[in-house]
C-alpha cells in the first residue's frame, strides 16, 4: 500500500475537481455498455507513421461551410499530388471526385462543390448556447460553448482522405528509434519472446471516442489495443496488455494504483497522463508524481522499462485547460528519460498538426479526446520507439 502522503489531498481535488467531474461523467456516457465486437481488420499501412513516405491513410478532416457563400473546404497535412480515396468515417461510403469534391495539385485544400454528398458544417454548428449542454464547455471567446460529442458525433461529421504527397514534408520534432532507450523490451520483441505491457492513464488511454468503444463502423480499437495488435503482427511475439486507464484521472491518482501495476509484473509500463492535470497542476508537481510512479514500481520490479506519453493538446478554445502546460509537461517528462525510460512525444506532433489544421479535424469529442485517426497517431508515435531500423540492432535481453 502507498504511504498517506502520496494520496490526493483536498487541495488537489479542489483544484482539478471541475475537469475530473466532467470527464468522469463523460466516461460514464461512453461506458454505459461494454462494446460489442466489431469488424475492424488490422492493416499495417494504417499504423505506418503518417510522417513517413509519400502517402497518408485515412486522414480525418471536418469540412467547414462558409455561411455566406455556402462553399465548404478543409485542409490536409501535406500538399496533395494524388487523391486516392475519400470516404466517410465509417468507411461505408466512398465519394466521387468532381461530383463530391475537387482539389488542385500542390494545394492542401479539398473543396466541396454544390450538391456534394460529403458532410459539412458551419462554425456555428460547432457551438452551443451557454448552459444548454450537460457539461459546461465555455468557449474562450465567451460566445457560447464548444459542442460536445459524447460518442461518435464528431466522427459522423468528419471525412477520411487517403492521398499521396511529396516525401519529407514534416519538419517538426518526431520520435526516433534508439537502440539504447528500451533495450530489454525491444530485445524481447525481436527475439519473439512474450512481452507484458501495463498501461495506466486517463480517458484517452481508456479508449474514449474510438469507434470500437462507440460500437460503430469501422470499429477501430483505441491506441493501447492498436499497439498490442501492431506489435504482435510486426514481431510475431505474444504481447499481453493490461490497460488500467480510467477516465478523469491524473498523476496523483496514478500514485494510488501502483500495486495494481505490479501485480502483472510488466516488462514495460506506459504512463499516459496530462490532459486532466492540465487544469492547473504545475509541471514540477506533474514531473514529481511521474518520477514517484517510476520509483515505486522499480522498487518491486527493478528491470521494468517505461514509456512516458506526452499528451495530445486539448481544444485551445476550452477555458478549463491551461494550454501552456502541455509543452511544459512534455519537457518535464523528457528530463526523466534515460536508458530504460523513453518519451513518446505526442505533444509536439499534435502542436504541428494544429499549425496546419483545426482541432475539429481530429477531435473525438470536441474538447480533449482523439478520434480514430488521432488514436492511430498515438500508436504510431509509441511504436516508433520499439521498431528497430536496419542501422540499429537491439541487444538480446
């Protein structure tokens, strides 16, 4: 059991209570029933990092309509050289070039002509009057609230585009494989030995707003299960995943779960907090809590390795989050990294995405969860740390 000083204090709870209560309630909506098995099929290309090569698979966008002209458009991450396919998020409707969309080579914009069957919305469609929703999601400009999607409301408005582009277009920081970072974990994978992973985190890691949890096509699992499936397929090694993530939680709560983590005797622990901490917890306290989780686990399991996940960014227009904390948390996690501890920097990737696109293009609920495309980005980021390239050979454990 943990000493009393590592349990949440009344000050902790008062400071983050509004966001925790919101996210716990949101989680209750999503978890009303256990998801039924879907028909999602693993395809390696879906989990190839979107920043590699010259093709992006199923990038999500939300077409925004100009209320004056009626025209609608959306932007992609890269200038397009060829559109391969345009589908709805469910994947059961394929749209036609010319009839449903147009594009120009070298542009990132996709445009919807009059009569397009592709969903589009006005900016006002993504707002709600103050006090009209179950949760208060005040917009930073004071003009009402951000529209909240409990399950797949945003996915239903979004469109998925597969396209080709010139290679080497991504310039911001990216994860890289380092043979010295997680040698025991990578050694087990490459030698096809059983690998045990325990993940502990918040509602993002619990799978909120994935289509599998929403029990609707394409039934894609959330990023932890995607990672398990991908690693087993990539290496042919059995991977056991224990996902202890719970919606509405923070690093302080994580400190109370150490006994559960240790029960599974994991080779690798993934710590994925930050979204709820960002309602006000300092980077110093966030770092201290993370370091204490590592220390407490290693007291019992000294060979355990760790991946520290720097979170996606929440909607910058939501007043409940302190946006400046996300990069501060990332930097705090980076300071903890050394052999046996690696950083999965989703924060930097998400920051660059928001430099090129809008939050509504890849949000799952409008405020603080990823959609299916976003869950794949999480998996791609983490998997990159575990997949050796031809120049760096892992050590045998």
